C-alpha cells in the first residue's frame, strides 16, 4: 500500500464494518477494511430486527437477502412456565404465560416488508463484506490490526500484521468496528465494564427440533422465541437458521457458570431442564455444532469518537442480546456514522465535533435499549402484560422493531419504569415476589 493516504480505514469486517464500508464506498470515498479472520466464520447474533431492513435497502443489499434464502422472521414469541400469579390483573393489565407479536402490526417508515430475517452469520457476514467490496471498498482478510498511531492527528496510521510481517497504512480517519475485541476502547482506555449486567451465554445448533413445542398456537415455526426460565436473570433464545436447524442459547449471569467445559455443558442441560417441554424436544434432536461460549457481554465506552476516529457496533457498546439488538445497533451505528463522515470529508475536517450527531443519536438509542432491557430483567411479566395491552402494544412493538433513537425517553418506556417502581414499593403487590435481582434504578455505567 506504500504511503498512499486513503479516506477511511475500517477495523473489522462484520456487519458494522461492512455496512459503513458500503455506505462510504457507494458515496465515493476510498476506504479499506481490515479483518483478522478469513470469512466465512461462525458468529453469534443470528436474528435481525426490522429497522435493519432500511439499511439493507440503502446499501443495495436487501434483494439479495431474499435471493439467498435466509429464513424470514415475521415476529417474536415469549414463553414462560405457568404460574397462577400471572393471571392477576393490575391497572387493567393481565400478564400471561405466552405473548407474541407480528411486525406487520405497525408500519415502519422506510421498511417495505412485513418481515426481516434470521441469518447464518457465517454466510450473512461473508455476503455483506463481499457486497462492500463490490461497491469499491478494499478488503484485507487474515490481517490483525495491532494498534492505531494517532501521533499525527491529521493522518492516523493503522498498524497491522500479516503472518510475521508488520505493516502500516495511513488514513484521513479510522473507524473501529472490531466488535467485542474493542481495539480502540482498550488502546485508549475508554472501555468500562457495565455496573449492572454481567451476562454470559452458551449456545449451539440443533437439527430436527420441533420449534413450536412451547408455542400456544401453530404458525410460529419461523418466529424467534425467547423462553423465560424460573432461574433469576436467565433465559433461552430459539432462532431458526434453516428450515430444520435451530440455534439454541442459554443466557445467564457469569456467577452461574462453572469453571470446566464439562460442567458448563451440564449447566446448559440442567437449565433447559427447568422447562421440561423444551428439554425433551431439544434432547430428541441432533446437535450439529460443539457448544460455544460468549462472555464479556456487557460494557460501554467513556468516549465513542474523537479527532480522527469513531467506534461503531460492539466496538462501542454492548448490553445484552435479549431483543436481537446486536446486529441492529451495529448497522444503525454504521448508517449514522457514515452520514457524519461524509459531511466531514466534504468539510475537510475529521475532528471530534464533526461526529456530534452520530454520538448524540447513538447514545440516546443505546440508553433506551439499556433501560428497556433493565425493565425486562427486573420484572419479566410486565413485558407480557404490556405486549397484550392494546394501550401499549404498538408502542412496545416500536421499540422491538428498533425505532428508539429519536426520542429521549419513549413514553411507554417511562410508564413501564414507573409501573415497576410501584411494584417495588409495595411488598403486598401480587407481582412483587416475581421481581428479579436487577433494579430499574441501578446506576448506569459512566459512558
């Protein structure tokens, strides 16, 4: 590459990196993507939310999603074990053991389909990266970025290695899309552990599982399922990958995990055993991949942009996978950052103030996700009550569709937090005994 100076260097070729590369290359900027792995590779985070459809359409990739044949996702289902207390009404609301929602119930601006997709991330990420390459981005795979040298603030230098050789390349600015490696967050010491969430996951794929085993009705084969468990702050995801293959993952707090791999697999099956109908169905199917663990789930950054850089996707923030928010936040952050980068390129400056719109919008949206997830963990049944209440159903659906970046605090979220606070204050409340360990007013991380 010599000393040629390109416009933007992008660290990481996942959905965040590929999406921002596509936006920038499509607009005519010269950018390069540095990906340490060689695609395809396995990855967790296999379900999209409808707001990602806007981005797929804007970068010219949405038709390919249908052509490839990814499983269409029309909505979501939540299930729990049956308890009599679930049928106790409060303020006109009555939670239930099952709740479901269809995306088509609420129209979204810029979304022209009543579905999004579940994806095999190996295939999806590869296709998205190749799409960015076709649009003009230069892609380097199998190279490991070591650091970014900001000694010349106008031309940061990405230092990377391939094999035993160390090389560097200069850019007008750098985008960190390195995912949970959080390269710049670690280098610049911006990374902060989340003070509340400390979630881990163990997951794998199964072939032949009956996906409607825990459904209250037929017709939900290709929905995402979230199964509540009678274990504090623990739940199961069920995501269709193909017509017969299903991703199953257990998410729990770190202290629930044991040290050895064997005991963790035992934990997976013992946890499923708390919902016998799930355990029986999954045991009867064929496991097609080894168990894989995901840790370091919950963190943020004290700073997500600065002179000559922005952080996007998991490189900037990750809370919890409960609402399939990972890929959505990654691609939305790419969309927002690309708009500020293009304006900065036109104005000839890549100083921190050029990225104020990106930073403000992303922090607002991720804060709303954070509060939504906090309420969810604090009182699971509140969620099913609000979903089934016509006063709030579409407002909750709006959040689940990924539309939560424009309002400081969505009205329905404010009501949910107030309701939980009321349950907390009243020991005799019929829902009080079902409160989880995480409190709604837990101090947010300082980022």
